[in-house]
């Protein structure tokens, strides 16, 4: 179990850093950091069926998404059964997220995404 907690903790740190990048970029001069920050997008998925009492359902959904190329952060809210995915458009997108979640054994629908 110890081997699983380190990657999850590291992923949480990366997700918090990814959320801070747009704020840092807005404060600085236009340049590569600002351009990179403007390329991030966010999609919200509704994933019914995440009802495991030991959080294994949420962990399964999280791991199926966080490993995708272009995904910079994943937040799972078991209470609302919604998942927020931060990503780099052009490298991945909502259709890929829905397929990954379906392959993990959960049906999903897109709630919100830019341009959707």
C-alpha cells in the first residue's frame, strides 16, 4: 500500500501546482509561461456508480484519468459523483476521458467542457 500512496501524494502536489500556474502567468509579462497557462482547459464529467465505501471506485476513476497524456490534474468528488479534469487541449480531450472511464468500468457523461 505504501507504493500507491506516494504516487497519489505526488499527483496531488502536481495538481495543486497546475492550478497555480494560471495565477502566476497572469501576474507576469507575456511570454512562454503565460502562453502555456492559457493552453490549459477543464472538463467536468458525471460518473454515476462511484459508491464503494472504501474509496476504491474513486481511486480507480482517478488513476484511469491521471495517467493519460496531456492531463495535468484530476479531482474526484464522490458526494456529487463528478470528476474535474484539467488538461492540455490538442493532447487530449473529453472524448478520451469518457473512454478511459468506461474502460475502467464506469459510465460517464460530459457535464462541461470548453466549446462543448
